[in-house]
C-alpha cells in the first residue's frame, strides 16, 4: 500500500507544526519527516502508528497515511 506523504504535510499545516515540531513529537529527525512528505522514504510501522496517534489525538480522522490496494479483478 503506498504511503501518502502529502498528508504528513497536511497534518503539519493544520496544526501549524514545523518540521522540527512534528519530528520532536515523533522522536525522529526533521530530515526524516521531510523525506516522508516528499515521498523519498516510507515510515516503518512504529513511526506510522505515531503519525496516526498524533492525527487522531487532534481530531484529524480524515487524514489517511496509506491508500488501500486497488482490487484487480
């Protein structure tokens, strides 16, 4: 399932987080957050869980960080 990095940026915009703010909340570097947003890398399960947790705690239930696979029938 492809990672939706644009929604990391959307979460930051909604919360007015800098790269450093979100990185601090996630225990990652600003560069790693930037790479997620640009699609240069995809998070492993722990950072992905943390993204969901941060988004849900702030009421952003509409943000999806992975797209479901297409049914290829």
